C-alpha cells in the first residue's frame, strides 16, 4: 500500500543496530565484528529505505590482533550519536575494551580509535550528553571474557569524551529483577527530565526489549518490558535504536535473529502511555507493517551487485581481517582481480584473511558471478562461497596436470578440511559463470555454466558464523611456495 512499509526493512545481517536523525537525514551503524573495513554507515530519508554510504573504521585495532579472521571478536554493538557538531561512534571490543571515534561529517574523516576504557568483557557502550553540559557512559558485560553478565555499569565522562571520570557504578542489576537474564546492549537517552536506558534481555533468539527510567543517571531505575514476541512470528524482537522523525513521531529499530541470515531489522512505531512509558509496535508486539515515518522519500536499498570498475570493490564488501598490500591487483578495466594468495590453510576458507565478503540477504535470491582463473600454479583455485560455521563453494582449480576443473566443495561445522560435494568437471577455457540459488530457508543449490549449465552436488544448508550471519564470499588461493601465483578475475557480480 502506498505510504506504508512492510517488515523487515533491512533483510540481511545488520546486527545490533543504532540509528540517529540529524535534520532530515537518518544514519545507522551496526556490529561488524572482525571484518574490515568495519562500522558500516547507512543513510535513509524515511527510516525504511537505506543505502550503504561507507565505513567509519578502515582497520581494526590493535592491528596485529586482526591480521587473521576473528569473526566473533572486534566491533560489538556500536552506538552512533551526533553532539556538538560532530558524529560519534562508541563500541566495545570484548577482548580489549571500549573505543570511540568521531568525525565532523558522517563521511569522515574519522579520528583514530581512542581506547576510552581498557579491560576484558566491556561491551555495548553508549554515551549521553545532557542539556546542562554533563556527559555519561553506560556499558554492559560479556561473561565469556569477564565472568560478569546481566549488569549495566555507568560512568561520568568528560564532555570531550577523552576520559571516564570515575571507576564505574552498577546502575542496573539484572539479577535483582525477577525473571530478567542476559541484560545487555544499553542505549542511553533523555526525555522530559528522565534518564532512559533501552536495553534488551533474555538472549538473542528469544529475548525481549526492556526500558528503564530514573530521574538520576545513577538510579534507582524503574523497568518495564516494552516489546516481546507475543502472538507474532517475530522471535526475540529487541536491541536497537529509538529515533524520532521530523514530525515528532517516535520509532524503534531492532533486530530479529533469522538463522543463517543473521539479525535482520524491523521498524516499530512507538507511542507513550498515560504513565509516560513507551509502547512499541502494537501494544508491545511487533507489527508486520505500518505507515511510513516520512512519506515520499527515495526507494533506496543497500548495494549488492558489483561490476568492480577499475578493479575496485563496492562499499558492501569487507575483508575477513585487516587487509594487507597485494590482495587485489588494480587495473583500468572492469573486474576484480584477487591475487591467488599462497597459504597452508587453503583447505579451510574460515581461516583465510584475504576473503572478500558481503551479507547473505534473506532468500529466495540467486547469486551469480563470472570467474576466470589466471594462474598456471598447480593447486591454485578461486570461487564463490557461502561462508559460516559450515561453508560451501563452487569455482575453478588448476590440477597437477595443468588442466583447469570446475570444483564444488564444502566443510561441515565440525570439519577442519573441505571435501568434494561433486566430481570435478573439465573447464579447459579456465572460465565459468558461477551460480548459487538460496531459498527462503537458507538452502543453497550450486551450479555453473562452463560449456553448458551444470548443476553441482546436493543442497547445502547455510549456517550462521557464531554471532554473524552467513556471508557471500569471493576468494583466490594457491599452495605454499615462492613468488607470485597468478590471480583470479571476478566480473558481473549479481544478486537477484
């Protein structure tokens, strides 16, 4: 219906979103974990139609810790704010502490990461600047690193966000709230003289959204559950951002865990009851759709396709670790040339840093790319993969006899080596058009065109990658040895 939207508004893994409005523009960021560049930046004019405009973090710090894939580490649950003419992003790295960066414009230049609070298990930070010039910070805890969970800690912070001014105080103790567990992901706000903390609880797949309010930042806080699955099919609707529209209406963006597709985003209308508490969705349950927050905006969508002009890749892609020189080969034409990186880990894509990945969108979708293997090295290979705790890929490999074959391989979650999913098929020209059909239930059918269309192997069930949804990935490898090993060229990447 014209003037209305349907959920989800972002049907891919935009985990732990935070969003703000600046004038008539909305901006969003999300967890990027161990991928680089990290901290994706999205723009919208209506909170429903989004486009990727870049990243705020070119490389993860400390750089040496992310020279290899660490898919469940890195950037967890960032907070995005606009204050004093600058954009600010705070995030928690569960192994190192709380970082922050800032920039005069959303497109940068972004300052180098500042470690605001060092320590293990410090996650989900969110700042707040009050109308009288004070500044505060709240954060949660990861039990896996600290042994602490279900607590929110508050700090006074210097107004320039260069230091915390106290040792921290537990301002909400989830263990003291009957029935509450895994309290985390706090977002801090002010309204009508109240301090508000919006915080999820109850675990990723089955949790709920809580709201806490107090007249004093350090409490005591009252609490309510303001959004839960109820009678709907939207499991675990929680963790996100309270955003206001230019007309003064309030909205809430949150995720829903959808298996291999990761944490997809829904948008809920938000009103207020007679006691001054927020009411999210329809009576505290998610809605399937609603009127547009801002009608008449452009119908943008996050980029997925790529022609790789000049050998460059688009903003939808990230590496699985901090990149190093020589991973790509720049040139003047179209097509991405990935160097066949020599490695001892070519049998397991999950261990390779030089893998270029983007989010797997909710199916049904068809993914296609053209591949030419430009390597004479025996054992050199390249392909298109669906990558998670388990992975499957289809591509080209040069054999010991110098011939190139179409190959299809996979590895289960518990496997440490890939194995054939189908018999190799001759590809004497060293080229193929690769194809993966992904169903609504994340079942993947692999096929390719060499001399004619060929289906390949059984269906593969995509899996998430710990906290990350499955990724669509491009890669090129070669066995260990000396000297360059050639390259693989990818062209006309399409998701339809």
